[in-house]
């Protein structure tokens, strides 16, 4: 069985060659009912990919297929309205002079009035706005307006839904909650979707698969768990979550010598003994160990409820971070014993030694 959405080796360029492409040889797949997310900082090319799938941006090479039908390719560029692709925009793009119900059914003008009314009622209940159909956008909160925009995009039963930074104008708490709500709605209807965002928490709450973009290239397309625990590139390791890199040297295929002792990796690396590497240490990889020979000095602390995030200075001057239970409450300049307890120890060759 082929994938529902297939983006194959697409290249997008806003200026003629030899200008660098905005999207460079990018590929990923999405299954029926699967939710994906393109995650990256501003200018990485993620919105250009979304616009290419929607049909608002032509591709220079490669192809985009949906349900076995070519949307964009060497000799084909379907118009946006022929793609069966819905889109939810960052600014909602609701019509201020139309009621909520008229906004939702705006694209259904060929449908009989009674049928449109039934669609509107079903979608208002789905997005938890039952009874709001007669209101106007200015009478709604930002979160409610976003629900209306979602309902309008779902009304024509799209084969794929695209969401362009759909929650960025909302406050952080509402954003996380609404990301989970939108996910539940899409899962209930079995709709495949792709969201673009720069917010990692939002991406992790929303998506089954996440693609990390950097300078127009897809660094990794993977499960959220794998992005965090098995980053394939140093950029992904640095970009996703919190963590620092500690220098070390390979002693054998999965043993690394560091100033925190000999550490075992679950992976076997091809590097020779004495190869200079750096290992990724997450705050939850460091645990307090009063009897440990490895001591660190607390130089910064940030209380975060159930845990406190400590920045620790090692004797060599290297800094690491540790998330320790908050009831310990160590003070700045306090020395504590620590050890590494990491199930997924990831190493990268040190650039300055290559």
C-alpha cells in the first residue's frame, strides 16, 4: 500500500538559479489519518513546504502526490481548489461580515441550504461551539475564532488538512490545550493533517510524526520519542528539548571516556579508539549521587514545580544541566555528587577534531 501523502525530493526557489533553494531536496510521507508537523525556526522553509502542498507555491523539481494523484510534478501543477486540501491560516481569515455558520459553510455554495445547515450543526458540535452559529467573529475569543476556522476547513471534507502556525496568536496555556483538542477532532474524523510551527511543545502535543527543518533541508522525519532520544544529527540533538554536549573520547565501539567516567552507549559507533566525540546529556540524564566521586558546583537554579533545573559547573569548567526533585532545594555554590544515568546515550564526532 502506498503512502497517502508523498512529498518526493521537492526543490523550491523564490529567485532564479544559482540562488540557494528555499526548500532543498525534501522528502517525507504521511499515512491515512496520520498527523504530521513541520518544526523549525523562522526562515527554515517550513511554510514554503506547506504552500507547495496547498498549490500556492510551484516546485522546481520533485513531486507531491495525495491519494495516488499527482498534485505537483514535472508536468503537472493542480490549482489549489482542485487538490481537496483544506487550510487553516495563522490569522484565521474569517469574514467579519458573515455569521459563524455562514463562515463555516462558505465553500459549500453548491450544496442545498438544508444540507449546509446540517453540516454547520455537526461541525459546531464537533468544535464545541454549539449554539454559536448566529454570532459574528468579533463576538468570539481568539480560541473560538480558531475553532470556527478549523470547522470551515473541515466542512468540504478535505483529503488533507494543512495548518499554518494556527495557534501562534494565542497565549501559551490555551495553545497547548487547543493543540490537543484539534488533534482529537482530526483523529475522530480520520483526517490526515500537517501543521507548521516553531513551538516544540505544540508539535509534540499535536503530531504523530515530526520533521525538523533547517535551512531548507529536512534533518529528520520521525516519531517525537525518536527525535528526543535518537536524534540523527547534531542539529536535531541541539534543537529538540534541553541538553548540553560534553566532550569525550571513544574507548571502544560503545564506551566513551568523559570527565564523568566511562559511559556506555546503547549504540555501536564505527569510530576508532581515541576519536574525539561529544555526548548529548539531557537534564534527566543526570541524577544526584552523594557518594559519587564526580562533584559539580551549582551555579544557577530554576524552580519548575515538581523539579528544579540546576546548571552545574564541572571541575574542567564544562557546564551541564540536571533536573532534580524540587524538595531537595540545593543552594547556589553548593557542591553535589552526580552520576550519569542515561538509557539513550547519543554521541557525535567533535567538529574541532576533524
